[in-house]
C-alpha cells in the first residue's frame, strides 16, 4: 500500500529532479522514482561538499552505476555564503537554499526531496527553503513516515541502505554559532569512521562544542568504554591543530545535541 501511494504521487508530477544526499530517505525515493517513472522522467542530483560524508557520495555514485541514473554531481556553493559559514540557528535554510538554487539553475524539472512526515515535527529551516523554491515532498504527500520508507527500501532490494542510521550533514555536528570550517568537518567524518571501526558501533556523533570535542555513543557502547587512552590519542591525531588541544569527552548520544534551537 505504501508503494502504491507513493507511485500515485509520483505519477501526478511532471518530470522530476531528485535531490539525493546518500541517506536512506532520498536514496529510496531516487530508486523508486527512476524505476517507476523511467530514466527520461528522472534526473538525480547530488551535492558534493565538505559537509557531506565521503561514504554518502560514494554510495550515490555506486547506486547510480547500478541503476543507470542520470546523475549530476554539483557544488551547491554554500561555503561561499558567509551566512551559512557563521552557523546560525537557521543555517539549514541557507544550505538548502543553495542546493535547490543550484539544481534549478541547470534543470527545469520539478525538484523533489526525501522529507517524510516524521521530519515535520522537528525544527527544520531547510523546509522553509524548500517551500520558497517550490520543492515537493512525495513521502509527505503520500503520508509515509520513516518506518514506512525503510520497509519500502527493503521491498526494493536496497540491502544495507534500508538499515542506514540517521546521518544529518556533518555541519550539524558543530554547535550553533561556531563557524563552519571545511577542515573541521573532514576531521569529524574521519573521527566517526575511526570510532565505528574500533568499537563496531552503528551510532556515533563527533560534536564540536565550545567546551571541546565530544564523541556520543549509545548507552551500551558508552558503558563498555573504560579508559581507552589509545582511542583518545587516535582521535586527537585526526583533529586539525585548533581542535587537537581541546578536551575529548564521551557522552550518551542525543539527537541534535550540538544544535541550539530557536529561543535557546
């Protein structure tokens, strides 16, 4: 039923430009749209940026080859915007605004995103940018939540993609009002990969805060971590010079814990 509802929404749209980050939401939408509507009706766009994990870009490229997508990789240009780099509460508005503007500059198709109904309960300035750009959200229009789209991903045979943990852009790891620095984002990505490999965990966040660098883990993994000096040293070695001298702490994972919402 979920698939039929989504296909009905896609059928009602003109040819689409799918914005794909590499996460389960947008990847599932891209796969279904391309298979259902056909290559002539679908273009896939992926922004390559220091804020996008390298693994996400590789995943998009791999599936583009598998599925025969018309993939366009682009630089959305958000790092040229001082408003974005200043990392205000509404940073995502500027990021998404640049993304949708870059797509619209090279495609006249209807832009669609992987936003689902669970996303509507969060503070997401990017949705304001989407509204300004006339972006459509097929999952929302079909009434599909995160669990529903994961089930759809499994039905489509997306394998490990269906089980990907939530992974917002790397800029979300930087506490609000600390400037976004490309070198720091590359280090955040490297630290998270290191911790995943060393501890065999799925959920990890490397946060940059005023007080220092914090690595967040789920409670069981955090409880099993005792005095791992080698891990701290390995993390320190990956940090740029302005962060390497800061304290490194391990804390329980909290969604959005580096983000100060409106009024905070």
